[in-house]
C-alpha cells in the first residue's frame, strides 16, 4: 500500500513538474525576430503616440488608476468606458494592425503609469503597471523590448506570447504597448 501511495505522489510530482516546464517554454525565435524588427516599430505609430500623450496629459494619480482597475475587474462584459478605449483613433488603429496578420491575438497600449490608453479587445484589467509587460518595456522611461514565455490563454484557448515594446515620442519613452502573439498561427 505504501509503495502505491509513494508511486502516486511521485507520479503527481512528475506531472506537475512537466506542466511547469511546458508553461515556461521560451518564445519561438520567429516571435523574437518579429518583436525586434516589426513590433518595436509599432511604438512610434502616430495614432499610438498621440493616445499615450493624451492619457499622460490627464494627470491621473496611481490611486485613481487603481480605483478604476477595481471597477474594471468587477465589471462583466464591455461597458461604455471600456468601449471608448476600443473606439478611439488608437483603438481603431490597433484593430487595423490586428487584422493585418492572423497571429495578432490582442493589442493594447499603456500610458506612463501602466493604465490602458487604448486596446483592440477588452483586457482582463485596466492597470498593467505592476506586471512585467509594463515594467520591463517601459523600464522607468528607458524602454526595452520584453518577450514573455509561451503561456496558455484560457479565454482564447491559444498558446500566446506577449511582446511588449516602448511607446516613444521622438527619443522619449512615454508608455508601452503589448502585442499578444498566437504562436500556433505563426508560419
């Protein structure tokens, strides 16, 4: 009986370890190459830059953003204030970009505090400022390309990599942008 229990516990440990390894798979080289050539250029798109400048100009405090984030996460579906971030000129530009390649799962842009400025689809939260997609791409105003590991996205039922790039107004880093890449749709 003890041997069966030990074998069962060992089997579960092996499965959990294997799942962790799969979840931590690095982004394919073709995603890395795309990130460092085409996707980084999206951070200078005029519609995206203008949206970030407008959001930064509102002077929101981090406390106000966090309050909005709580409201956002507690709200099912898409309501007017969310729809506004999809229907503004930047949101429309993101949808154009999304339609240009089958592997673009989602796109969203963040201001200098990590709050959404525009998006192609509703994000799970409004404030990204405490997540690597923002902290590693905004980098305190220095900017860098950040590429996540491959993760299974329950909502879209796809394996995705999030590529995050700085949004730049000239040489100044003013925000960040995240592009979700469906790795199964990349050729």
